[in-house]
C-alpha cells in the first residue's frame, strides 16, 4: 500500500444508510409503461466523459490494473435531460471487475435498500478505507462450487457520482466438471482499486 497515499480518494465519501427490506415482504406491482431504450455504445473514455453529467473517475497510478473497455449506457428514462451511465471494465491484480458510474440522486448521502430483516441477516456491510466509507457484499468463505474471496460487490458515492463495483470473474469449479463460478475479489484487490480511483 506504499503508493496508496498519493492516489487516495481524497475527500470523504457520502454517508451510507441501509434500509432493510424483510424477507417476507412481497414484490409490489408497479405501473406499466413502454419505454424505448437506446442501445449501449462502446466508446473511448475521452468521448464518454463529454456525454455524462457527473464526474468520471478512473484507476490511475497502479501498475496492477488496466482498463479494458468503456461502454456508455444511455438513460432509459422519461426524465428530460437524464444522464447516461458508464460501464468501465477493468482487470486488477488479475481479477476482472466492472465499475458502473452514474449520477447520484442526493450528493450528501446514499441510502441503499437491501434484502434482510436487519444487519445480522444481510451480507452487506459498511467498511472504511483511507477515511472513505463503502458498502460491500461479503461472501461466505466456502461454497459448494469452490472457495470464495472476500467480497463480490461494493457501492459508494462521492459528490454527484455514484459507483457500483462488481467482480465479473469466472473460474472452473475444482470438484465439478463443466462448472464455472464467480469467486469475487479479495479485500486487497478492492482496496487497491478504490485507493487509486481518481477524477481527472
């Protein structure tokens, strides 16, 4: 972590609050309407930056990471002037991950609705890294497919940008033929990623 201080996230992330949606809660039917959604577009990072309405962050200064593709997802919304989101695919420490960046609804706080009857029944946890707070989805240490890493997903917010990071790994199950699973990412990989994420 010698280089983390030079590339740290800087200002604190927004406070994160969990709202728990009990397991017994049924799905509510929503209004039905037709919406024509434009297709995704693979672009250069420079072009994509000019098409969104939030600050774009990228991993910088870490030799163990590289950006493999940038995809712009146009807003699928009836809201006038809604911003597209970005999907940034990375390989970091040999692990494939996808970072989705989009506009934050409230720049001062982040509320996440998660499944569970309380903090003891949910795999989502708040952690602090270099003074910033992240919500992470922790994984059980073993499954029927193979051993997991530490976490699979993370969500956080800085200013007017909201982030969702997911492991997209696919590896062979050690004891099952023709079986592949996603073991997630290690805490070290996650920490390397977020402490080198900077805004140009």
